[in-house]
């Protein structure tokens, strides 16, 4: 794997009609959202607000509806209830079902769990897919497109392998390629479904840094599904804890990630405490077996 570090996102002006993320005031809100498959309801009456300049993390056990909710917000799953997008501070909220696909794609992007391994394309060519919503028919990439692609490659630490065949990459590297394509799309709302999956420790943390860069430096409204509760506590302004298709707790990480809330959602006992040195929450599940003792091996004299 390349040793290139991830860097801060540097959105460029795009040639479409979307708001530049540097000045983004976009927000995405859902009220009474219901999603399902046939007669099976997966998300039941959820209220959610993704606000400009904030990271909202969705956590909960497998099957709780987190990813399905994200897909509903991205117009990839039919939803009952109300989902509206506000594109600027003084703009009227617009129901997302009334927006044309290209128009919506200039405002909202989704990093999904399942992505194909592209064959016959370089890393840079895959990242260029993110510029599709802004391209006119039969036209090539503009100066703004190239700037957005280069910025996304730098932000995800891929500029050193931009010309490598994407089909030859590891799962973790390919994960970063698709994340880079989402960043190149330069939307005011970014939805991320488990973006740290398949990444080693370094790139997990650097991906969390990129997420904070999007919100803090560019005013992007970020919604992210995470399985690691420590990661969620580290990156999120607001947490939504889900169980069986409903939100059982909502608020700051300290308010949501209590031992009682986690035990209710995950059906496991945990120890939750605030690290006095780092100021971060530390969450330790309690299993049937006591932790193994750890001692330093003594060297023979």
C-alpha cells in the first residue's frame, strides 16, 4: 500500500449549479421516514437532520436500519414520510422526490458499502466519475473538473498512484478510490456508509480526519454510518443510536453513548468512561471471560 498521507480537502469551484462546499449551507432533513422491503418495515418513523458544518453519525447493531436510512436519504430506496433538501440559508426546502437526478447529484453524494472493482480504468479515471453530474453531453473534463479530481486525490492520499490500474488495488485502496470519487463530486451533503471498513488503522483515522475537514473547513453536512463506537464518538457532533428501525437515543456522543443506552441497543454489557488524559469516551464491551493479563516479558540477565 502506498505511504501517501491523506490531506485536507480543498474543494474547487465547479461549473454546475451546486453551491461550492466552501460556502455550503446545505441541509438534508427527514421527518417520519419509513423504509422497507415489501411488507417488511426496516426503518419506522425516523426523524433526522443533517446540518451544514456538522457530522451526524448513525450507530447501532446490524439490521437496525442505518444503511437503509442512508440510502433513503440518497433517493436510492423508496421512502414514505418527508425528506427535504435546503440548498442555501435563505432557500425554501425542496422535497427530494421533486428533484431531477442530475440536479440532486450536484447536491448530495453517497459513499456506499458495495462498490465494483473497475477493470481497465486508472485510479484517476475512476475518481473522475464524481464529476459526471456537471458534465455536458459529449464534452470533456473542464479545468474545474481537473481541479476537483486533483484535490480529491490529494485528500485521500491517492495522488501517487493516480495512474495505476484500479483493478489491481487492494480492497482498502479501492475503498479510498471510491471515497475520492465522492469528494470530487463536491456536494453540500455527503453520506458515507461505513467508510472505514477494510482500511488499516492509519487510514481509518485519516478518513475520520477527512470527514471532520468536510464539516469544519467547508461547511458540508455529513451523515455517516459507523460500526466502531469509539470512531463515532471521536468524529460526530451528533449521534443517532438505532435499534430495530427506530432511533432510541439522539444527542451528543456523551449523552448517547451511555452504558444503559448501549446495553439496550446491542444487548451486551459495556463499561463507558471518559479518558482523563484525552477527554475521549472509552467504551469496553464486557464478555464472559475476563481480559487476558498483559505484562512485559522480562529479559534474562
